[in-house]
């Protein structure tokens, strides 16, 4: 019997990666521009920094309430419509006359940028089982590179266009073009489930109760991203103040340090395909904790800060990609909803880390941020240990039920 699975070609996969990078990267344009935004809109640093949290909260809400629609409606149509709506939010931000309008534009763009999280499980569905890890890793590499490059592009365009708004206007046009390209090349696929929106949302709770590892891996991902979120929300303050005194462009270029780490997503996906998920997670968690030592030294040394940025992004990506591949395998017929649960927890963690990071900066500067970051990373390590025990118990129960050995 031949498979009717659509073929996911490399050009289509790369276009999906670009699309996810554009969608989610837009939520990070503001991070290296906070000083410029505060000055241009005549507002405080803390008010400008609130847009970082707004973007993450809006994204988390979109993950919870919009991504589950990927199991109910054709994913191509849903992804394109969400992407166009996100472009509208970016356009509003690009013409914001005050902080209030910027917050609204940021919220709209963040809410609908979850088009990226419709595309990730869509790639998993289109891929063959033996290449699923690679497909997810490639699309996630695009997303993660987009997040990191977004900061640099924002800084560069702010200098070239002599305004913090330039990057938002350019992004609006780019997102519309890529959305139309996706409509042309992505295959049309039928919805997985035929049930009402309310029933679909209620099924999220059922998935959480039914799959214990969805709970542990979501908590692990959320704590890891909270640790990194504390860094992202405060790095502009650290680098713009003495002894560094960097401008928007220079801060954006520092953000490029994490791009090398983002490419680890594809490698992590291949390792999962080969059965090396557990050690990949272990390396990621341990490295995440250790990265904060370099970042702490980075309070007075730009070299150490760059090293810390590279290592922290590498660590987060190793954990995140293994998490995604594990949770996608839990229920193949509910990938969009499983992704909704996982990514909601992931970005709630990011939003919480961003807010806590800003508070830590106000309370004790960079030292307080580093204490917070390493503490959150250590908590992620505790959850990882609990997940290992849970996985071992599940294997033992499965072996007992089938009469076979409890292999790892």
C-alpha cells in the first residue's frame, strides 16, 4: 500500500523556516531598541520594557487559543491568515505615535505570530516518520535564528533608517510576501478532527491529564525559556550603560552571538531521529546552568557576555527541540493541540522570565539578573531529573504489560 502523505521538499521546508523566523522574530525587534523607544515616545525605560512582556503574553494567548485550530481547519489557510494578521500588527507598531499604540500593535503582532506554531507541527505532519526530527529541527532553526537575527536587524535598520520604526515597516512588507508564497507552495490538507472550538479547547486539559510527560516537558521548557527571558529583557540595559555604552546597532550585533547556537536545532533533531534524545536533553540542561557563569562575568567583559549568549542559546535549543520531538510523538492525531499546550507553557515561561528579569534589574542590577537566571536554570534541572524518573517508570510498566525487558 502506498502512502498518500504529501512530500515535504527542501525548498518548501526552507520557506516554512523563513516564515517562522519572520513571525516570531518580530516579537523581539523591541529588545535592542528599548532605550530609543523610550526616548522617541517620551516614556520611561520600564514602560518601553513592558512591550517585551506584552509580546510574550500575547504570543502565549495565541498559543492557547489559536494554535489548537490547526487540528480543526486546513493548516495552510490558518497559517497564512494568521501571518497576515501579524503583519498588520507590525504595521501598526511601525507607525505608533505613542507607547499606548505601540503596546496595542505589539499585542496584535504577538497574538497572531503563532502562525509559526501552526507551521511547525504542519512540517511534522508532512514529513516521513524517519525524517520528522530533521523537519521539525529545520523549521525551528528558522524560528530561533529569526529571534536572534531580529535583534541585529532591528539595530541595523534603526541606524540606517534613523528610526526605531524602520524594522517594523520593513517586516510588514516581508511578512505579506512570504505569506502569499506559502499559500502557493504548501499542500492543502484536511483537518484532523471535526469538533467544535469549545470541545477542542477542552481536549487540551484531557491531553495534559493523559500524558504525564507532556506536563514535565512543558514545565522543563518553560523554566528554561524563563531563564533566557531574564537575559533577553535586560541585555539592552546592561550593554547601553557603562562600561559598555553600546548603541542600538552594536547591541543588535551582539545578539548575533546566539545564531550559532540556533543552528543546533537541526542537529538536535537528527540526534532525536537516531535515538539520542535523553543525552541531548542532559547536555542542554547542564550547559544552560553553566552558561550563567559566563554571563555573570559578562557584566564587566563584553567577550564573556558574547560567550554566554552563544552558550545559553545553544543550551536552550538542545532542550527545546528534544522536548518538541518527545511531545509530538505522544499523540500524532493531536499535534497542533499538543504543540499548543507545550508552547503555551514555553512562552508563559518566557513572559514570566522577562517580567522577573526587569524586576531583578531594578532591584539589584546585573548581579540580581544572573542570580535569577541561574536559579531558574537549576529548577529546570530538577524537572529534568523528575522527567527521567517518569520515563523510566513508564518504560517499566510498558515492559511488564508486554512481558518484555524494560529497556531504555
